């Protein structure tokens, strides 16, 4: 971990970013008081591909599932808060 004042960090930003890229941490200070931390980001996980139909047959829908909602319920959703 490196503590550095903001002016120094601006002057040598590439140097401090290299330190962070190697796994280090840089604490930015204003007049010696820590105000921010620069640290490496966690590696992003590979996006997962979802397999379609994996839940097929696990549940059923009632025959009226896609029927229109009753007007009073429809109006309740349409009202503004």
C-alpha cells in the first residue's frame, strides 16, 4: 500500500497505476488526510450461457393464466402513487 498526496499522484499517475495493475493499493491523501483509495478491480467472470428449457415440465400454468385481469385490479396497477 502506498500513501500519496493528490498532486504527486497527478504528476506520476502512470507509475501509480502500474503499482495498482500489479495488485497494489494507492491511498490518495489531501494534505496528509486519506480521501480515496485506488485498488485493482475484481476480474470479471465469463458470461454464462443460459440453456433454454431447463425448467420444462417443472410447473404448469392454469388455463386462465393469460386471460385479461379484472378491471378493478387493472385500475389498481394504473393508479399513480
